[in-house]
C-alpha cells in the first residue's frame, strides 16, 4: 500500500491545532492529527448537504445561501449545480491554507467553482458571517466534524443553544439551517427542537452509495 505523504500543514486560527494536507497516490485527505476530516474519495454526504437543501429551497427567487466551510469544495460544487441559477452563495472559510489548497494541489477537485460569479468568499469565522450577512434563505454548516468538533474548540459554540438561536435569527421565515456531522448526536437534536424550528434527521452515506460510513444531516426550518 502506498504511504501517506504530507504536502502541507496549516494552523487553525483560535487555538484549533494543526491540519495536514495528505496525499496517497491519487487520494487526498485533510487531517487533524490521526483523524481524517475529509477525503477526496468520500464526497457523497457533503454533496447531499447541498442537494437536500436545494430541494427545500425549490424555485425561490434569488435565494441567499451561506456555506460554512470550504473543505474540498464538494458542497459548493453541488450547490452550484442544485440551487437556482440566480442564487447568491457565500462561502465562509477560516483557514487561509484551505483556500490556497483549493487553488493549488486540490484545484482539480474545485474546478472553477470559486470563480463562479454567484460565489463570494468570506475569509473568516462562519459565526461572524451568520450575524453580519443575514438574512439568509439557507445556512449550510460543514464545520469541523459536526457538533462534536475535533480541530477547533470555539467551533462548538455554533452548535450550542445560543449558536442555534443566532442561526435561526439569521434565517428568513421558511429558511433552514442544514448541518453536516460524521455521526448522530442526540443532544444536538434536542437543542435544535428546543429552538422551535421544525427538525429532520437524515442519514446519508459518505460515498453517496449504499455502502460506506453513515453520516448525519440535520435540516432545521424556521417556521
């Protein structure tokens, strides 16, 4: 088996430790220590975050969408394919190196998505983007590893009752918060329901097929 080779490293702002961009043959991974945060061969659940959200947007005119976390670009590319053509999509990414990787060694995954005229890049914390850029028709969070984060302790505040309340206030009536996670989290589900939003829990496969790890997506709609 081919060994993993470290291509680059990034320090996550706010005391979040280090991320490594790793390569093994044609496979790429972004890792926090020994934990894989994302992998170029497993895009299905990140794509589902966008496609499931787009289904709920329907043909709403000029929807404004915030994507928290650029990652390997799977959610953004799916959003560009799935949301209405007049959508405005803001991508918030905290780690400068992830943006650089998107335009460097991972450019083959991102394609021209960051140059699409519908897309604007917010280089900073998604929590700030939620507050300053509102209102949104949809907020899609693919930050860290979900409610049980690995790379940055301050990401946890996005998933607290206060963080959920901030997201709810940033949504238009009928808008929704979509959250990706590597697995279920009953406490987070409870907090979402306590916010007064209508909540769906959707299990998706990491590779988009019938096999592979199961990931979780929550859809919480502001009534």
